[in-house]
C-alpha cells in the first residue's frame, strides 16, 4: 500500500497573516524599506518588571516541569483578574493555562467537539477559527455580519443558523479583524439564544483591555448563571502586555471542561513554559502603568489612522472601538485598474502594495471578507504615516 499523508492536515490552510508578515521581514532583510501593517502584535517591549521576574525565575532554578494546566500561583492571579476585571468567578481548578491563545482555543475545541458537530463562527472572523474547528473534526458554520451593523452578527442570525448539530458559537469581542465590540445588550441577546439552544459560547476576549472612547468590555459569561455555565472564556497576555513571544493563554470554564483540556494538554505539550508563567504572575499582579501607556499610544494611532483613511478615495471604513486594527472596505475599487492590472479583490490590492509600494497589508478573504484589508496600528506613528502615504498614492492611481 502506498504511503499517504493525513487528509485532515492537508486540508488545513496555512496562516496568510503570518505568510505576509514573513514576506515583509524578508524584504527588510534585503534592504527594502517596507512598512508592515500586518503584525498582530504590539511594537512595544515587554514591560521591564515582567522581564525581570523571568530572569529571577531562571536564576532561582524555576526551569522544570510544572503541573500540566499551569502553576497554582498563576491560576490564583488569573482568578483575581477574572473577578476584578471580568466580573467572573473562576476558581483555580476552573482555569487552564496554555501555550498561547491559539493553544487555548485548540484545547477548547478538542474538549467540546465530536465529529460532525457544528460551530457557528461570526464573520468577519479571525482566520484561525475555521481551521481549529476542522482540526477537532468539527464543521465550521459561517454567519456573516453586515457592514450596516458594524460587521456584527445579530442574535436572530445566530438562532437561525442553529441546527440539531450545533455545539457552540464563537464570540470575539473586541474583534480581529474589525476592531468592533459587542455591546452589553447585543451580548445579552446572544446569551439568551445560547441558553435557549443549550449550546456553548466560546468567548475569545484576547483584546479585552484594548477598548477606546469610553466603551466597556463585557464578558458574556458575566450575564447570568445559565450563560456562565455554558461559556468557556479565553484570553491571554500577548496583546495587552506585549508578551506575544512568551506564549501564554488561559481559559475559564466549568471544572469538567477544564479537566478535559488539562488532560489533552498533558499529552500534547506537558505544560506551559515555566519561566513565562512566573513572568505572567508579575504582569497580572505587578504595576499596570505600562499597560495604560500602551493603550494611550494605540488610541492616538487609531484616531490618526481612521481620520486619514476615511478621506481616501474608493474606501469605506468604520471607526474601530477596540483591538488595534482598521478594517477597510475596498469594494468601490473592485473592477478598476492600476497601470494595466485589473483589481478583482482585496488580495490584488495587497499584492500591488507589497510589490510596488513596499507596504504590507492583510487581505481578508481568509477572514470571510474578500473585498477588505486589515491594517494594524501596532506599529509606530512614523511608520503608519509613511505607509498611509503609500496606500493613498496607490488609490489615487486607480482608473
């Protein structure tokens, strides 16, 4: 019998965001002045006190295995954070610490999904969700939010998408890629559907601290006992504390689901990085000034980028309320030409920008939005201004 490879693995798409970011880095290595709007990570260094805690952990010999689901010290810090910020009561035995938010989400779908189970994904969506669901033998069901509703999906749409095979719905607020947030009222309506249909809510709240303009972050699990029992809340330290490379995510859930995720993780990775766990304790329990300073800088960049881009030709853009992304609709540019090349989708725009204008943007077909691009403002104001100059020049050359 001929050797064959896994059909499941062959069906998984590679991350287009990481591919574009890698291409931009390669061009810089070759001496090209590239502006990269692709990165989903802060351009700030990890706060000094967090780094110092990690160095101390190394010197103290805290370099061995920890419990599979993380140290009790970090679980207690996360439990306090859940209570104070999210208004959620998750005891340490309800918390699982993993190697980043992606790992946490992968654990979630491994714990709750059986072959053929459907998971509702609200579009535009973070491109990894469908692949994670498929890797857990689930079936992604995409429900599209409208531009008129801020790219958000309504509770009525979610209810209409439910079948007898529906296992869960993923709620990402603030959203990657749109930067929009679901209000308390919108989340309450979704919670009512989740409880009525007796499904799970997977709440991806990775950008929870990065909300602007007086808006509030609401955790759907905080809206009542019944929705709390059905929700797995997922977050991490990557975005808020500039700790992307440290790889630490965490979940709060029922004890039963936490045990399942811990069992899966014990065989997949043994445990999260011991040194990063010590750093995370300091991040959560130590001074929070660095977090506040980063948020102020992100907000200034957000305002500058939005106010500039909304005046560009052929674009539609809504003011983001959270995260660090601007979501740009280029539908009016479809069918136009740049030099002798016709623009058929946002991917064409991204290709022209990287090859001719040394500017990397993320085309959003893999996010469920083929006519949109995503720009990150987790880069310096100087780079933002330079990159927007290039994008504006490109748009003005369209005919």
